[in-house]
């Protein structure tokens, strides 16, 4: 088991993109014991490519598998630490790479389903396991004897006759141990263990509160008339959701994880728009059982203390050291340079929206709950274009197979075949086998597209099996979205934003599927956080590539291709509303950095947290009443999990992305030789080399920020 997983497990939150769950009972259901013979995690999966046996996994299997997995893992670790032979790559580092197989199996499935298909029982297991997993991680990474062996290998690594990947593996393990506190005194280590355990519990509470509250706060509407502006299918879906909640005759609008909510662009009822928006912004700070202010401020204090214990000024400094950005100063400079330009554009857009309001004879000032609605009006007026016109051309299966898959086939030569013989964890989930051009199997791909009450919001990718030559594994990867499932018998029509998201997440999947490394540590998306979004952002370009769009953008009823005039309007509006989009993103990024660049004494109290947010946005030059941050801190799942001090990563990666899009255009676009080059030099390398070195080997030059500025209208 690689050391990355130790700390990844401890967070108890898997975040790969965005971040609703079923209501949970106040009293968790007891977990029944499980025998060896019954527990599917106790042995390696006998399914094709070690595909998880979802049909045999029951709630009661997780806790005993975790306990047994940690025990077995510790026996293996102690044997490595106490090995009387001199340390070698094989008997120390590779031995750790191979260790913890049972723990790896159960943790991979468990944390994937916590996000994709949770329930009361496994949430109870999650709460129970969080501090235990934290302690397990510390027991390994703070093991003095084990660190001595790793340190010795690190000191003499250049004299061991290893290849570049083997040498880098030693360097990464050494760094992981040091960053985990291996060089601290005994007293400091004990304090660190306490901090890590408390953070693990608080992170779990925070994440669970978000998932519970987003369901609890779904907006109930009494009459159909109030939903004027929504499509009939959206109204039907709201009625169906109400029926599920035993609210017959009413309508329920489920919330998504972001501040903004999709219905806001269509609803004509301003009072309802306001209610939805204020409900969304109130999450985690309303008081009551789901209030996250206290949990968050405690986490921030503990992270800041831990950073100082490790010799860093703050948590951001600690986190960024291992990213391509390296320092908070570099991130601050990038964000502060973009913020004024973004805000200027947003205010220009706001002025246009206010003109539309005034022209219609309405006597009110533009508010944040008006933005999406009047943006669509301005878009329609300026471009003679209504975004709802697109939906009939974006049926989900067609987008997936004739868009996403088609583009991948054209670019990389890979093909797809749906498998119906492999089990899934929920009836709507689909599995595909992916083949190289020569017919050999590349990977298995799981697609989970629909929203449901047991699933967190947002979109993400995860790996159930990571590629590695050491273990002889081919990848099994999954993509997740939250497209609202239509009533039975109706087609699943997607928004243009959801289409872009599907291409984005498949970019992550390609990064995982094309992995061609020896050691599991480096597999797939095991790269710096501010690099991991880069390949996924690049893949978005194919959604609007003319030959790809022509292949999948067909009317779901008539089969007719999207008219060129409509297509031209889609392309013409690519820079439209970029001021808003960039401002809400930068506001959240600046908030994330500000929260994590504090010392323990500077962290605001729970009662002062919201006021602190307001001050941060003003100080950061990104405060605008009509554009709230994409996430407020109390429902900002990214920063409680893997993106703490890391939400800047999207715009940081976009520099590489925009530059790469220009490279593809300069070299003929959707061509096999371009795809082969991208795959060979970058997508296949995982974390086996320095991220920016890999980029330069692909691009042949340093990254250029100008394409990003052009794309977002920030010149």
C-alpha cells in the first residue's frame, strides 16, 4: 500500500471536482459481525481485472475488513521496519508498495461509495473509522525504525544503480515521511497524533453535515404556477421528487453543492429565485445540527498548529510546498493579478443585466438571485440564443458514446464495449471495457451519471484499481455526475454545462486509463493537485470541436444534426459571462487561501467566520454583492478534503490547459499523431517525473499564460 493512501484515507473525504445524500437517522444502525468466509474483501477479487464485487459487498463487511486490514498491514510494516538485512529498494520501499492489500481493497470501495451511494450504516462506519485510520497512518509514518531505513536509502540513492523511476520513488517516500512528522521529537509526535485524530473526526462531521443538509434544505414549492419558466420535464422531475418525499401535489427543487442553483436561470418568479438562493447560501451557518462553523474553525486552528509544529508558517505553506506552485506568495500573486480584471468584467456584465431589467420596466436593483435569469435574457437578446434550445440535442447516452467516446477514438484509437456481466452498486451505473487500437484491453470504465439522494453533489473521477506493472494491474476507473434523472420513459437531456463536465471528467479517466508506470505510487492521477486538473480541462476542448459536436449534437426526437446557425451561436458565446464565472471562482480561491494562511491565533471564532469571509473578499478586491463566491466556507467541501489551500488549482492548471489547446490547434487538432504524442509524453507518465518537466517534454516549451488571458477575456 502506497503512503499516499495512508493520508488519503485519513481525510475520510474524497474530493475530485465538486461536492447530496439521503437523510440519516439520529441513531446509527449497529454493524453486524462478518465471517471470513462471507467477507468479499478478505481475498483479492476474482472478477475480471480485479473489478470490485459490488454485488457481494454488504454494509456489515466494511468494519471487520478495515480492522483486519489494519492489523495485517501493521504486521507487514513491522516486518519491514525490523528486517535485519540492510535496506534496499526491494526490501523496504517496494515491500511497502506491496503491503496493505486488504486495507487498500476495502478503503478503495468504501470511500468511493461514501461519495457515490452512501447510507446510514456506512456513514456510522465512517465516523467510527476516521480516528482509527488516522492513528494507523501515524503508526506507520512516525515509525522511527522504518524511517531510518527510508532515510538511509535516500542518502545513498544515487549510488544504488536504480533507474529514474526507482530513484524518484525513494525520494517521494522520504519526503512523505518527513512531511508526516518523522523528524519530530517524541513529544511533538504525540501532539501530532492527537491533532491528526481530531482533524479526521471533524472532517467527517463537516462532510456529513453538508450531505445531510443539502437534502434537508431542498426547496418545496406549492404550485406549478410558481415554477413558470422551467421546462415540463424539469417540473415533472420536481413533482416526482416531491412524491418520493411524501409531499404529493407539491414540487421539490433539490439543491446542488455550489452557491448558484440551476433553476435560477429559468424561473420567472423572482421571490422563488430569492428563496432558493438565500437557502443555498445559508447552508452550514444556520445554527442547528448541521451548522459547520464550529467544525471548520477547529479544523483551521488544528491545521495551522500542525503546520507550525512541522516548521511552516501556516497550512498553505505546508501544502503548497509539494505542489507546482511551491509557495503561497506565488498563488497570491496569480490570484491577485487576475481578480481586478475579472471583477471589472463582472461589473460590465452587471451593467448590461441592469439595462435589461430597466428596459423591461422593473423597478429593482440587480441582486445575486437575478444574475443567471437575466444573463440568459441578455444572451438571447445579443446572440438570438437561448441555452434551453440546446438541451434537445444533448441526450446523455448520445453525448457519452457519440461525443466523449467518439473523440477519444479519433484522438487515441481506443474503443469501447459495454459490459453487462459485471456487477454494479446501483442500477443506473454502467460499465465499459476499453480497448487499445490493437484489440488489447486498456481498462474498465464505470459511468455513474445520475443524481440521487445517496450521492454527493458535483462531479468526480476515482480509480477502483490503479495501473502498475509491479502488481500487474490494469486500471478500473469511474466517472460520476449529477444529472437529474427524468421521469420514466423520457430522455435524459443535458445542459451544455453538463456536457462540458462529462468531457472534463473523462479527461481525468483518460489520465487514469493511460497510466503506464511500474510503481503504484505514481499511477494515473497521482500528480500534484495543481496539475491534476490540467488533462481534464484539455479534454473539454473536444466538446465543441466541430467534427465531434456534429457527431453527437443531434435532436433526440428527429435525429437531425444541430443547425449550423445554432452551433455558431454556441461557439460565439464562449466568452460570454466570463466575468461572473471567473469572479465567483477567484472569490472562492482567495477565501480558501486566506483561511489557510492564518496562524492558530488568527483563526476567527465560529461566530465571526461569516464576517471574516466578507472582509477577505473586500481585502482581496473581489467583493461584489451580485456575485457570491462559488462556495462559502461552510459548504466548501473541497477545502475540508483534498483541496485545502488548493482550490486555486483549477486556474493554475488552466494555464497549461489553454496553452495545450493552442498546441493542438497549431498541429491540426483531432489527429491520431497528436493524441499519441499527448498520451506517450504526458498522460501515461502519471507522477513518475516532475509535473512541469513532463509538460515541457510534451509542449516543447515553458507554459504560456497568454492563451488563458485570451480565453477568459482578461487581457
